[in-house]
């Protein structure tokens, strides 16, 4: 059951990420599973946001999904 819950939370997180940063492709979001720093850099590149701003938004999205 825990595995299904974790998968469900991850799916909710990826959906939230796609809503926040709509220019990201599905492949780019899937790559987030493997390399957080690269993912943040992609968002910075596409949106011109600071690393801190991106990290803050990602943390807020994770908190929403986990609550």
C-alpha cells in the first residue's frame, strides 16, 4: 500500500509542476526523478527565475502534496 501512496503523491507532484511551469515537457519532468539540480537548471533556463525562487516553489509544491 505504501508504494501506491508514494506513486500517487509523485503523480500529484508532477501534475502540480506541470501546472506551475507549463513550458516543461513530460520528458523534462520525468527527468526530475533522477537529477534535482539539472531539473532546477532547466526551469531557470526556460523561465529566467533564480535558483532560490525555483527551489522555494518546488518545496511549496512538495509540502502541498505531502499534507
